[in-house]
C-alpha cells in the first residue's frame, strides 16, 4: 500500500526526502505520493513539506501498521509480514496462511484480536491500540520432540527485543511468561502441526502477546493482579512499531540460530529466569502440588523437588506453574 511505503521511507530517513525520490523508489506517480502524505496527516502524522526539499516526518501516533513497522525493517522483509487492524486470532490467521503455503518466517501482526487465545484454552486480552499480537511461522525439518524448547528460545528472543527498545530486560517465569515488576507483560503460545505420513513437523506457529501501553487500571478485573504493561512498569510509553520490528528481527535471528546456539539461549534464559530457587505450585492435569523449583535443565525443562524428596523434570507442555511468594 502506497501510504505504508511512504511512511516507511519518511520514518527511515528522518530527514527531508523529495517527492520525486519517493515516487521513484516505490514506483508510483508524484500525485500518488502527495495523496499518501495527505492520508498520513489525516491519520495523525505530522509531516512538514518544503518546496525543493520535499517531506519530513516530524512526529506520529503509536500506530501499528505496515508503514510504521516497515520503518525499522529492511523493505524486503516486509514482503512476508502481514499487518492487520483486527483479526480473531493471529495464530489462527497464520495457520490458514501456512495451509496456503506461507514461507518459513512468515509473520502476522494485529493491532487488536477479537478471539486472542492463551494456553490451556484461556483467552488472551487483546484490546486495540495498546498491545502487540504477533504470530511467527517456522517450518523446521525436524521431529516434534526436537522443538519442545522453542517456547523458551522465543522468551529469550522477545526479552532481547524488549531490552533493545526499552533499555530494560524483563524476567522470565518458566516457561513462557515475561514479567516486569512481577507483573505479566507477555505470554507465548506455541502450536505445532505434524505431517501424519512422516511424523515430522509440518509447521510451528509461535504466538506472542505483549501488553505494551495499557494503563494498569485498564486490565479486566480477573487479570488485574497478574498482568501489567511495559508502559505501566517502566513509567513511560513504548513505541509498538519499534518493538514489533525488533521482535521480528530477534525471531529471525532465533530461526537462523536454532538449534545450534542452544548454549547461548540457555545461558540467557537462566540469567533472566526467576523460577529456579522459588517455591512453586505445579498445576498438572491430575491436580496441584507444591514443590521447590531447583534449576533449568540443559533441555530447558524445570527440575523440581517435591516435599517427599522426589525430583521431576517438568517439560513445558504438561504443566503450568504458580510461583509462591
Ligand atoms: C498465554 O500466556 O497463555 C499465551 C498467550 C498468547 C497470546 C498470543 S497473542 C498472538 C497470538 N494469537 C493468539 O490467539 N494467541 C497468541
């Protein structure tokens, strides 16, 4: 879309860019460029235009669009990043695209979800204009068992993106929650599909929901005590476009480095983890048990010890965990 391309160029350049250069770069007429600038101003972007110099982007709202995200990513990468105003669930949308042959690394990002899904059949609060709801497609040529650690790798990748953009790294609550000031700012839902003939992985969809700019009071009562946003924890808003792009870049790096960089991701995970050493409640299908979390094992499973001295390595699929304070 011309508007997104013009915005991406202006945001990338930060200086005056002539209408002629923009029109040549994206292959449209000067009139189309001027129309796009008009539309962007209507969306709340402040764009100065000076004769013989062109256009310069002065400021803009915190919109999550292909244009705003594209300002932070190479143009070619945006070819497989679909940005939507609203969708029921980005995981569901990406699943459809994967059936149609979407490539490894395909991304779907939405500004709002009407049916955001969490782990264990829960819903994920996904209001418009405040968060990032992203799904990332992987098509590794591997057996399902090899992919169990991907949720943990993703937690590291997203934490790195957050640190890059906000200056502060979140902590990780095993296995897939990112926290700031003890409140949940991000959840990850990984969904796997397997080829029935070969038993090999067909595709993996990693869904990531981030609470970015909500005020603390905005969260629904049932998650008020558990959830927070990056802005509420840091005391200032965070650019969703910059964060969304940084997440794509870090996930691209993870895709390129998986599984060879296991030691690096494991070390980073252990550094950010706040679970090991805590008293926890292990919530399994057959009930809840208290335990002491001992350490993160080499395969990213969590080693726990029960009051009777029995030890167990928990892997992500089986349980959910509450840290007792
Ligand atoms: C959890 O904490 O339970 C996991 C939440 C995962 C939410 C994300 S938002 C983007 C993607 N689409 C969904 O429907 N869910 C995931």
